[in-house]
């Protein structure tokens, strides 16, 4: 009998750059799951590490990426 292969979870990661030039990554499916780094090369392994740490203490919310939208509020 063949074992069923379990697909590893896939997470959407939002990467932004703050006013100081740091890259900030957040994972919407996991509460408080974020990290930052000065370069993208430093950021990518940190994202994997923080997701693994978050999965030790919480169950992800099942989400499907649909779109990304920026909203500018001119009066603020």
C-alpha cells in the first residue's frame, strides 16, 4: 500500500520596507508572525525560522491569497 503524500503548508508572506530601510515580513495566516532584516538575503531564512517557531505554538488560519491593495488616505 502506498503512503499518502502530505503537501507541506504554503504561506503567503507580505514583505514591506520601513522608513529606516529594513525589510519587514509578516505572515497573515499566523498571528504575530513577523521578522525583519536589513537585506532580503538576510530576511528569507528568518522568515522560515519565524514561521517554524510560530507553528510550534499556534494553528494557522487557512487563507487563500486573492489580491494585494495599497490604500492612500489623503486626509491623514
